[in-house]
């Protein structure tokens, strides 16, 4: 499922300057933390959050098939 999320984000943004971290806080729950460059966060979230809502919808379809729940969060990366 992580591969699907990475593919979707790469296709939408056309960039590779993001990171997806996967964690399993509970059984049958998967959390994804997308850390991206601030310049592409707007593309990931979309106008009025439509893009991220649709990404969540696509992953929830896949999660239903795999019998897990999925959570997706987006945060900006801090450049050092």
C-alpha cells in the first residue's frame, strides 16, 4: 500500500522531494506520515483539500481489501 501512495504522490507532483513513513500503532491500523517540501504540499493537499481526500479514498479502498484501517497525515519538511 505504501508503494501505491508513493506512486500517486509522484504522479501528482512530478517530484521526488517527499518521504512516506509507515507505522502500525495497533493491529489492523496503518498510519502514513507524508513529509514533503513546502513547495509541493499545496499540490498534495489540493484546493479545499480535495486531492488529499481522494488519495485517502483510494487508499481506503485498498485497505478494505487488505482488512486494515488507514490514516494519512501531511506535514512540511524542515530544511536545515
